[in-house]
């Protein structure tokens, strides 16, 4: 379970919740332009765009869950169980890329959605696990720049790229269902509802927010998609940085999991382990964790973009409090 959003004010912002019952040794990782990126089937990418995002590093390899590159292109991988399918066979006419390599493959080479679409048209996802200890995760991907969003899904029907005018992604079912499902919520309005009982003209709303009556409040992927889409498409926000990141996190908070509200089949608590918001225009990565609701930020432009060494920033997971006296 996860939710990702794309939001435009003066700058372009991209964020996601990571909803899991465990941590995966994640930290904020900066991959500079000259850090070699080996791919299992297409060789080594010695020079590429700089990348910043949340990753687990194994054997010096950054396994990104979400990231932004120096050109403002963003990607998040979201859980897609039962639907995701990666074929075992390679395609001799395409670049054969493992799903764990996809974020680095796209962000390392592409500066925009247009370039990403072109690269994906010559890309074939193939089932190659990172290691025997780290199997492939069933995922689909939300990819966005300041102008548009797309969704990449690989199923038994093949690999498909969908335009994403909503700028939101969650989990199952597939993206086509999620957008079709929005038809059931076309009645939602931000103001007070209109009285359809014309024979009782004295009827008035008994509180603000009744125009949103029927907006889902549960944590299923379909409901989170509807709620996040409604919040994003009706967002009113000032253009400054603090207003923008605050707005993005408020939207993400509206679909975040509180410990104890969702119990997995293994009797574990599914929670929003972290939420992040990237200012893709400026290269800022903000995050907060379940245990620490204060924002922590990393600025890509303060890094040595030409370096050949990874930089990792462990998460600040203890609650930070600013005392007023």
C-alpha cells in the first residue's frame, strides 16, 4: 500500500507515502553523476544525471523506492501485488532491464516525460532479481515532470504506459480501473450541496463539508486514489516553498495509515513508515517518518554533482520538538 501525488504551484512537487509493516533499511541517498551504475544486461552507465531519493543500499547499489533527478524528473515505485508480472525471457530488440534497475535507468538517462516515454518504448522488463536474498517486488511506477505524469505497468498483458492526467497513483487494481472508478464520484463539490428536495426549501446543510459527502475515508487503494485525486485537483495553495510542501504533506496525511488501523494477514500493523515531498524544480527532498513528524530536508545542489561517491543520510526517526519556553 502506498500513494503518490504530483502537485504544481510555482514549482513542481512530487510526493508519496510508503505504507509497510516493516522498514527496509532505507535512507536518503544521493547518487552523483559519475557514480558507476552497473546494469545486468546493458552494461555500465558511467555518467548520468544526478539522483536524490529514498533507497536501501546493498553492496554499493542504491535500490531506490522513489527519487528525483537533477532535471526534475521524478519516479516512485508502488506495490502492485497479484497484477505485476515480469517475463523471464529477454527481448533482443530492446534494452532488457530488471525492475530493480528501472528507477536508475530512467532517471539516469531522461530529463523529461517525453524522453522517458521514448526510452520506455525501447525497454523490456525482465525478471532478474537483485540477489537470492532480495527478490523482485511486484510494482508499478508513477513517473512525472512539471508538465505531465505517466504510469508504467507490467502485467501478463505486456508492459503498458498510461497518461496520468490525475497525477495520482495507489495500488491494485490497475490504473485503468482507478481512473474509471472516478466516475462514481463526479458529484463531489467543495462547496455546500444543492438542495434537490425542492418541496422542502427550508433544508440547509448542518455543517461545512457536506459537498464532500461520499468521499471515501477507508484505506483501500481505490479509496485512497479517489481521495488523493480529489485533494490534489481541488488544492488551493500559495506559491511559496513552505506553503507548497505543507500542502503536499497535508494531502499525503489524508491517506496515511495510523498504527492499528490496518492489520495485515500476518497480524502486523501496516503503517505509513515515511512520507516524502520533492521540490523537483530545485532538487529538494523532504521527508518525515511515522515516529518523527518534523520535516527533514536534503538539498541536491549542496552536493558535489560531479562526485563518484554515494552519499547516504540516515533517517531522523526520533520525534523532534521545538519548545516555545
